[in-house]
């Protein structure tokens, strides 16, 4: 296992730097705009722009990687993110910041696609579970470290933008200097919307609700925390504790998910989440109690996405699991784009506590919508229930994440890619040769 982790260390390090920068940037922008008295609607719109960029970036990323190869696509995307981050320091126009957030989302999705296709190509069958889990742990760790940096240096200065730009510049180094074999060209996976809507409605509902809640959390939780009296350093720790709790919950949730009916578990999760969200919305909670409640909130909300993914995979054949991943990420991305807008509008009209009223309303949907007695079992695959795998649940991945998920049949993925390669037009000779130069 240690040898395998060493082999993937450059890709993990690049992922860590990316997520550190992304986590720090999101919190900084929310607090900076709140400190300048910018409307909550604009703060929510900026987070919406980021998630919309991530969803759009999946299609753009496929084309870019097929055109210029993995390393060049990663370098170009990192350059776009770095320039966009520095662009925030050159202007205070929120309209320009919105455009920059969309660009960051699109470019980061391309980076995720490069990293995940690379991990998939290098991982052997017996390593896939460890590779997938390690990738998600690094994702959570990067997000947490971004909040810790803010907690250690809470002043709203240009320094934070410089740190973010440094992270995205440095993430180029391990990818650009690797000597590993470059992955094969990529081709988009079909969504098969009608099939999945008919077969896994409860899983799709859970994914959409998780998107609503996590989009609202990342965009508006720093604003809420500031409104209830936390200083910038405490806000960083508030965010870090929530995300850390989400990471810690992955393995216990997985153990339960493999032994208890998943629909029932999602419903129980939603009940607890609704109660916790209502308590956090009440207000006048001492600092220690608020930290405890946000940790409990993180335990629940960050396990919704992976449990829904496991539930969906239980009812979909191996051949359809790569397009399933694309469908789930689009569903999550749409929810994550809408969540910040709705929650910010409620906060503007009725105050900051409306953030967690919005969270409670979202989780209440799952209490009534996801029920074990509504699962017929007609489409269960032979191996169900499939093994639970941790997932970041924040769109910090691409549709290619399914390729490194050990629940996905490796031969089915290979056959699908072979069929797509045969149907796709040949790439220009110059690009094909360059894509296999030694790193």
C-alpha cells in the first residue's frame, strides 16, 4: 500500500494544493464581500457562478484534453485559475468577480478530469479502493487546510489571494515534471437521463438536496458565522470543524451503509440534520455549543452524497456506472448552483438565521421523499449492496471519478472507452505523438 501511495504522490500533492487554494478562496471572498456590505444575493451568486462553471467545465475539459493532451490541458487550466485569482486583487467590481468565479470553476473541472483519468489509468484492480479513498481524503484535507490558513491569518488582506495563486502555481510542478505514462484521450459519457430518473429517483433527490445544502454552506456559512458574532479567525475554525467532521464521518457511515438499508439510513440522517439545522437557526447559542452543532451538521450533511451514490450504484448495472457518475454530478451541480441563490435571498429578506432554516427545509424533503418502503428492489444488481466508498460531496471531482471507484466494473469501463475510441475521429498525429512524450 505504501508503494502505491508513493506512486500516486505527485497527483495527490497537486490535488491537495488545488483544494487548499479553492477552500481558502471561497471563504475569503464571502467574508470580504460581507465586510464591504455587499448584498447577500451577490455573495450567493458568486458561489452559484463557481458551481455553474464546474458543470460547464466537464464538456469543455473533454475537448481541451483531447485536443492538446493531459499535461498541456492541466497547465493551461492552472494558468487560467491563477490569473483569475489575481484578477480579484485588481478590481472590486462584483460583476467582474462573478465572471472570474465562473472561469475558476471551468478550469478546475478540467484539472480534476486530468488528475482522475491519470489515477484511473495507473491504478491496478487491487489498488482501486485505496486509490479512490486516498483521493477523497486528500480532497477533504485540502479544504480543511484552506480554512486553517484563514484561521491563522484572519485579516482580509491581499495576502490570501497571493496564497491561493501560489497554490495553483505550485500544483503545476508535480504534474509537469512527472515521468508517468500519460492517460489515453477522453470522451464524454452519455447522461441517460430518462433511464436514471426512472430507476433511481430517491438517489437523485438525495444528490440534488445535498447539492442545495453544500452549495449554500460553502457560499453563505462564513456570512452566517460573522453575523452571529464570530471573528474571522473563529470563522475559519468554524468552517474547518464542519469539514473535518464530514471527513471523520465517512468511515462510520460506510460501515452502517453496508449493513443497514440505505434509504432508511438517508431518512434517519435527514431527520437528525433537520433537527440540528433548526437548533442552529434559533440563535443565541454559546460559541462552544455552536461548534458542537456545526460538527454534528458536518457529520450528517457530508454523508448524504456518498450514501446516495452507493444507493444509486446498487440499482445500476456496471456498464452504466460511468454515465451514472456524470448524471449524479450534473444533478449535484445544479443543486449547488441553486442553493446559494435561494439561501442568500432568504438571508437578505429575513436575516442570517434563514441559512439554517433553508437547510432544515431541504433536509425535510428527504424525510418525506426517501423511504425504504418505496424501494421495490426490482432493479437491484446481483452484488448489491455494493461497498460504500467515501466521497467529498462537493463536486471536487469530475464524471471520471467513477473510473477509479472500485464499485465500477473495470472491464465495462474499458469496453466503453474502446467503443468510443473506435467511433471517434483520429486525433492529429502531432498531438498523438506529443501526448506520449516522457514527462
